[in-house]
C-alpha cells in the first residue's frame, strides 16, 4: 500500500512489541501539512508508541514510515535526531521543561542545540513566548510557574524551530479544563499559522475536537474515523 | 506531642524502610553499610589508646633491666639473661639467652618454663616464619630446637618476632649492658604510657579524615530512592498526617537503617579487630584482645552515630515541602552567609596556634585543643565549600548548551553538589596535611648517616674473647662479602687502673693488622709489630706526654669491664707519627695504633669491631653476614649501615597513607556515584524528553561531567589551600622546618580529579539507558 497522495508523514503496517506485550499490530497513519490529527484510544492501546514511532524516537519492529518521501525507519539514530531537532516539535504531558533553565532558556534550547547563537535564539524564543502569551515569564524557572503556563512555554518551545510536524502527547493531561482549552486553542492556532501538521495523542474527546481528523488506536491497530464515515 | 505518638511514627517509618521494595532495601542496606563503617571506625579509634597502654604495660612487665654496674650474687632465685636481639630482613627479632640459676629463678611473662640449653620457645609469628620457606636463613641463625610458644602476656604484639633460648655458661659474659643477672622482671621505675605526641597528632587527623567520608557516604545513602520516598510521604500527607509526623516517619526510615548499621558496625568492628591482629604498622602490631573500646565511649558511639544518621535525614528534608497532592517542592534556598563559615577555620587556627613550636620531644600537646583545632579546620572546609561553590557558579559565564545545563543546575542546587564534593575536599585536605607532616618529620628522623658506606656497609661487633682473625677469615669467606677488617680498642694508662685514683694520664689504643689500621689513617709503611702515634686528634691531650720511647704504660683491652687484667707495655723505639683519621664508622681515632705483633703477650683478646664491605648485588648478603657472625659469636651485634636512617620506614608509611587516601576517595567516589545515579533517575523523564526533541547524547553526557567537575575543581582548590595551611601549622607545632611537598599535593588533587572522571564514566551507561524513549512512556 502506498501513502496517501500529498501526505507529509505516513506509516504503514507498523508493528512494535515490548517483550511479550504487543504495542502496535499493523497500525497505519497519515497526515498532511497543516493538518491536525488526533490519535485517540484507551490507556495502553498503543497510541503513544505510535507517536514515538512516527517521530523517530523508537524504531518499529516492522512496517514503513515515510516523512516527506524519506523512509524514517531505516535512518540512523543521528539522522533521526537531527530531523527531530530541525523539523519536528514536541509537547509532552510531564517532565519536559529543564527545571534549572529559565523559561526563555528552555524555549531557546532547541535553537541552541541547532547551533543558533544564544542572543538570536533567545530573541526568537521571546517572540514565540509572546504569541503564546507567556513572555512575562521569560526569566522565571519552570518551578515558579503554574501548570498551564508551563505547558504554554512547552508549546512555544515545540514551535520555536518552525517545525513541519508537531507531536503532542496528552498536552493537556495535567491541566484543568479551562487551562486545557486555552492551551489547545493557542497550540492549534500557532501550528496552523505556521502550517505545521499536528499529531495530537489524547484520550479526551474535548481535546480531540480541536483536530481536523481522528484516528482511533485499539489493541495496536488503528482506524481512521473519517474513512469509516 | 506524646512519646507514644513519636514511637508510633518512628515505628511506621522503620516498617516502610523494610517494605519499600528493592529501592527501599537498597537504601536501608547502603545506610547500614555507611553507619556500620562509621561505627566500626569509631570503635576501633576509641580502642587505640587502650591498645597502646596494654602494649606499654606488657613491655614493662617483661623488661629485663640489664644495665647495671653492680653484679648480683648468684642465688636460687636468679637468672642470667642475655640480650641478643637480631634483625632478619627488615624485621627486628627480640632474642634472649636464658640460664636459670635456681628453682626460684623469675619466669618471664608468657612462659610456662624456661627452655633447656639448646631449646627455645618462640612467638607464634616467629614460629610461622621459621616454618615457612622465607625463614630458611633465619633457621640457620637460630639453631635451637623449638619446644614451645610464648604466650600472649609475654608479647607486645601479634606479629612480634621473639624467642627465649636456653643457654649455659652465661655468667661469664655478664657485662652490665648485654648480659645480666636478674631476680625479677619489670622496670624498676615504671612510667605511665605516653605515646609520641606526633603519633597522637597523626591519629587525630586520620580519625577526622576517615570519618568525614563515611558521613558523606551516609548522607548519600539516606537520600537514595528519595523520589519514591517522597511519593510515599506525600501519600501519607494525603491521608492526614501532618508535616511533623511525616518528618518523623522519614526519620524512622533512617533510624531503621542506622540500627541495622549498628549491627553491621559491631560485626565490622569484630572482623576489623581480628584483622588488626594480622597487621603491623610502624613495627607496631596488637593482639585483638588489646582492642577494647572503653564502655562509655562505645555507648556514646552506639547512640551518636544512629542519631547523626537521623539528623542527616531531617536536614536533607529541610527546605522540602511535602504536600498532600504529591508535590514536593524545594524551597528557594536562603543566600549563604560567609561570616560564620569563616569562623570555623579561624577558630581551628586559633586553637592550634598556642601549640606552635612545642616540638616533638617535649611536645606536651593538649589533645582536646589539637583535636578540636584539626576538626574545626577540616569541618571548616565543609562549611566554606557550599559558599564558594555558590559564589563561583553564580558568576560563571554562559557557554555551550552542555555547559549551560550544568551551570544552571549548579546554580539551582549548589548545596547538593557541594555536599557531594565535601568528602573529597576533606580527605584531600587531610591527606595533603598528613603528607606534609610526614615529609617534614621524615626529614627530622632520617639523618644522613656519618658512616662511610664506600668503605664498609656492615659493622659486626664481637664480644670479648672472640678471635678477630678467625672472625675476619670467616666473614671474608662468606658469600657476597668483598672485604672485612677488624679493629679493637684498648686503653693505655700511665699507671695501673688499680692505683687509688686510676691513671693520671691516659690514651687510647687501636689494635688491628696493617690493612685494618690503614682504614683508620694513612700509614707511611706498615709491618706486623709496628706502632704509630696519632698526633693532633681532637680532645687528645695526654698522648704527647705518653708517646715517649721507653715509657712504661699499662694496656687494658677489657674496655673497663675487668680492671685486673691489664698488661704492662713499653713504648718502643722508632714509633712513627701519623695524622688523625676516621674509621669506616666515622669515629676519629687518636692515641696509639698497634699492629697485632705489637700487643704484649698476656693481653686479653679485645672485643673487636669488624667492618665488612659487601656486594649488594648478592641477594640476602646481609643475612649471610648475620648468620656467619652468629655462628662465630652468639653475642655478636650486627649493624647494617644505610645512607639515611629510618627512611624505609617512613617511605612505607607514606605509601600506606597514599593507599589509605585512595581507599577513602574510592568510598567517596562510590557516594558520588550513588548520588549521581539517584539524580539521573529522578530526571529520567526529562532526559528522555530532551533526547526526544533531538538533544545529542554527547551534550547531556558532557553536562553531567561539568556538573561534577566544576564543584570538584573548586573543592580541590579549597582542599589544597586548607591542607597546606593545616600541614604548615602541624609542622610548626612539631617544630619542624616547613616545606611544601608539591608532589603529594599534585598526587592527591590528581587522584581527586581522577575520581570525577571515573564517576562520570561509570554514570554514562545508566545515563544512556535513561535517555531511552521508554522514559516517555507513562503506561
């Protein structure tokens, strides 16, 4: 099977097992530039593993992942890391901000890892923080800001390199509904304005509602809800 | 708050300690090992004064005081005893020849009865040596049959080499210094045990230096698995326990480890006590039974160490807010103040300063002042270091990402880093001070020998009656001997020794063959029968008046021991004058030089000194010479000359110190590793997230290296400064010239830096494992 025409990132027949536990069992996925796709499913269904495979964080046992026409699953670790640094962005539920760096340093970190000089990196970081309405937190450390503010800082960080794909794994999982809504609003708005595709892993329908399309993962298999409709 | 609630909280904590899964058990075991090491070390240290006292008492109890001009009459309660100590390799052997003269002769401590002539009783260590292949040459020297062993009460150490051999005809050799008749053992004037003040200094410094790393290890151990414990404590808060209760429960967990540590400590102490019986340091060994800490001190240790472990836990929780929702936040640390941190080293120096210049011979050091001063100075390192680390890292500039991550981490929690490095700093400071002290004291003890080692390397002192010619012949025939010459001394008086006031004028006579006399001074020519007179020798005023041909003098070769056996001697014609010179031992000979043919018939065979030149390439040449000397004369005293005296002993102490320092630093390295791994585990999710968005593994590894290296570098700088200061003060206290031993400073700081590298290298595999994407999984 070939990836859908015009797709930026697509996966076919992905299989991945952790010991005796099968996490993915023939899962499929595709996303177009600027599209927001929600990956839904109950706990333990394999949705995070799918995200990790798509992002090149883990390699699948079998199957194919193509990004912009390139086969991801056969790339070296160094090339996948470089791809993640320059073309992908990430937002996680927990533990993503470096506690000892200030918020602006956290946001500037991916740019600095790419070799951007510090001042320039921090200038760009501040601009993104302003878009996410957290520029007043620039000199604070993550431990000094609220969960919602921290998550917005994390979104700013995920977008600062101008990624083509943003991976968000339960980005509102640790937030109350009001904060969650605001984060999703800012995240999708910023992603769309930057024409970034968003792979959104969530188990909450109200979060998935921000997406253009939903994929449900159950027992390691995926079902495209749009196609089913 | 009632006691029952306290006990219940502590009990609950103790229960958690053992039911906390693998991490809980690991923490308990690490704490127990740390506390155990501390307890064992303290118990051993508190037992040392007692051990030294027992040694001193036993040494006095077996003393056979032989120095006496008065000879006791023979009786049924007397014993003739000869001191025939010898040396084998670098080991001294206490040897005694004994001949009881009656049934009530005093029995030496540790003996059931005296061995018969030709038999000997030996110490267990000597028996082992004689039975081993290493003792083959010694076996030749001690040709007696082993019939028993000396009991513990007759020895001053488990590794002491000693024997009592049965002999006959000893009374003939009573001479007031080597052989004597005694009717009791023991010192006539017992002295209280007064250890060398330098030794006390060393023990005190070693004590502090060793204990500090153990404290650091305990600190690291109680923090192990902290994340899991924090979650548990938060859960307790959720079900209603208040913050004080939570802290008591945490203290209970630490107390469980400490109590187990007490058990470990007792076992370690008993094992160490047993092992101490096998050791010999500075030629001092002890029996395990000597190592008994005083009960009061033991109780103090048993209470103080677990209490300290609990205190460390509570201090570790200081600034930590445990909330019911599982959130554990570190409060923003207060800015560190410098003034009280500087007070400690200043107090230390103030306490030590009154003792500067006391010297080592009369060094009546006030032990309380010394120990307090040294402790204050070394503990000052632990107080100053956090301030220095904080002050310096706050000023560190920006750099690459790895550097930035490390510096920011240090800025956020410099206290943790400083705590980790404190142990290394104290150990290095202490070791530098000790190395300096040793280097200085070594110079004090190791004086350049005045012996001329180019002419002879061994001196054999024969007893009266042993033929010098035969001795020289046999020694020359000994394997590895290049040359041997014998010189004997006599006294020449203008009148007889028996005259009421002794001789009015006297001079010395040196007797030997021409080859031997040429070792004393340059002779124009020499034939047997020639006599020479030395003119211009130091302190020699009478010789010119005596050196007149035809003058009748009295020659006494008994060296003052037998004043009836002098013979008359007439100064011959043709006596030649020679310049004064020194024999190989460095002694200047004045007076008359007599070849053997010039000694009048009837003169007693004098006690000769044989100077032996050896080929050092022949292994065991010294033992061959000692064996030949012993076969010639059982009272012969052999001295091996070295360029510097005692140097070997101090070299081995310094090597021991280096090995000890490495062991201590390895222990601290282990603590550093435990803390490092614990920190990494706590940051598992963060590390995975950083890798997920493309952070290079090299960047994270480098940041771990910087994170350890920066505080260690600061710690080593401070340690070097404090170590050099303490070393200088200690040297000034012992009135020794201050000289910095840069080699040891570099070695110690190098080892400290090496520990950082090793810890970083060892933490890399777990770091790489923790960076795996599995860390991102939440299900």
